[in-house]
């Protein structure tokens, strides 16, 4: 993901658990691209192991 920022969208389920909704790459020219689950960067995988 070199040259891109990562943005993630999360929420809270009815039980109060944090849930990951989507992860995006944002490139320097503004293009937004969804990230496939197996490409999530380690910090996000660690926050949302399920």
C-alpha cells in the first residue's frame, strides 16, 4: 500500500462490540479503492481479528 493512506469504517453492533465495516486505500490523487480482507494491514487485522 505504498503511496496510499488507509481509511477504515467501523461501528458498534447491538451487543456493544466494535465491528469493522470496510477498509479503503486513498491514493495521492484522491482515488478511493476498497481493500480485500486478506490485504488488510496488520494494525487493522489486530484491531478486528474476526
